C-alpha cells in the first residue's frame, strides 16, 4: 500500500477508522463501504 494504491475499508467502526487513517497516511486512495440505511456526507479529512 502506498501512493496511487486503492483501498476499500468495510465499515468505520472499531478498526475501520484506523484502517482509513493508515491508508490515507500512506497516500492511498481510500473508499469506505458501509451498510448504513440512510445517506450522509462524511468529511474524510476528519479521519486523516
């Protein structure tokens, strides 16, 4: 994992938010996959 890599994280609870932080810190393009039943906008800069 590094710059230019693509990472998918399943869920933001528990270790999910840490996975996002690590992936962003290493320069990866990060996507979060969640089963939330409603739509919301999450500012990913808050996590990385």
